[in-house]
C-alpha cells in the first residue's frame, strides 16, 4: 500500500494485516510512520514518483496487489495544483504502468466524489454520468478512473476503484480535504464544546464512517472479477449537512455550539454531489453499509472520548 500513514491507510493496513497476516501486507509512504504501521508488519519508505524504487519493491517483495492510496486531497490540491498533478496523476500512472509491466494481480486506486463537477446531477448522482470536475484533485481522479479502465480493456490489468465520499474516522486525521470538517467537529465538540465550520450550514455531502470505508475497500478487492461490469464505483452510507451533524452531536453534548465561517472550501463542496446512487456497487459486489449518521456519531464520540481521555 502506498500512502499508508494517511487517514484511510493506517486503519486499512491494520485490517488487512489481521486478515492476511502482518508480513503479507507492506506499508509504504514517504514519511517516518506512526508506530502502529510497524507493529504487525513491515513499513518501507517509498516515493511513488521514484519509478525505479517502485518497481524494485514490487519485484523484491513479490507483491501481487497494489493499493495506491497516496494522494493530495482537494483543499491542498487547490493551494498547489502542480503538486496534485505530480502526486495524483504521475503517481497513479507509475503504479498502473508497474502493474502492466510486472503483470500484477490487481491494482486498487481510490477515486472520490470530487471526480464529479458542477454539471453533474447533485441528488442521487448515478454511477455513470457527466463528470467534468473543477478542482485539480477531481481532474486527477477522473484521469485515474479513465486511465485505469483503459488498461483493463487494452492490457487486461485488473484495475478497481471506489469513489469514496467524505470519510469520518477517529484514528488518523484527514490530510487537507473539503470533508475534513466532519472529523474536526468531533475533536472540537469533545475538547471545547464549540466548532467553527469552514462550510455553510446547508452544505450537504455524501459521507461514510471508517468501518464502512474499510469494508467497502476489502469487499471490492475480494470481489470476483467476472461479477464486475464497472471498475469505478459510487459508494456511500449517509448524506448530511454541517447543521445535521451538529444537531446529532447535540443529542449527546447538549451545550455544543456550531458557528459558520465558510472559506474557499465551500465552493469546492458546492461543485460535488449531495447524495450518491451506489446501486452498481450493491448489485455487482454486494455493498451494504452498517453506519448511518446516528450510529456513526455515537460510536465516534465514544471512541474519541476514550482515546483523548475526555468525558462528555
Ligand atoms: N475527502 C476528500 C476531500 O475532501 C474527498 O475525496 O478532498
């Protein structure tokens, strides 16, 4: 896995190691990793832009499947589009090329709701629909989907992709996205009983709790290739606005207060779907989420308050 110390990577590595054995799941990234990534299996430094090193690792460690999670997210991508291009487009190109040349068994590269744009229907957005994103991150995700699907047809590479919605989790903070508010809000609610949101109160976006994110990823990796009509799938578990999640948190922390100071990320949010139709994922590989807004909020507050040692 690339990008292993990211929000999704750290928790996905743990689950993959529990399932397939620690030694069989190699965590990689550019930084010195948190202890958790060295605990049950190997961690190596890898920059996906270093093509030679990427090929060496795949051959030397006899890798079958690459999960390519390294990515610059939407908000950071708007601050530095050239970095988003290099990391997201060139990085994914290197990984897909390595999969083709080395005849890997499978390549999983996440896509995102950011792959959609202002001209996409916003409610119950279908799997196959006009995309035309307006962020550097979104453009890079469309490239990944289309280049991956091209390699499926042209070279028989087993490419798979999930269009993740905003992911809410308690272990590792997200790294510079537009949906990060839905994680930050829990930390601030527990620490200060107050949160200033960088999106407007009615900015509805599709979301998913980390256990569902892990489940969807592993289910798609393990799905029989013959069952897949698509290669890039909408997945979702819930949709909510900042006002909705604040009201849900208030049920547990009655004096919690939210304020709104929308910044440049509001425009990004407005260009994305408000809800997704994930019926292709449900039909082709049995996707079915476990957590709605109420169940996620309860679990987040319990888990995070234990971890931070804060009562509520
Ligand atoms: N969570 C991501 C972001 O906000 C969306 O894929 O950038």
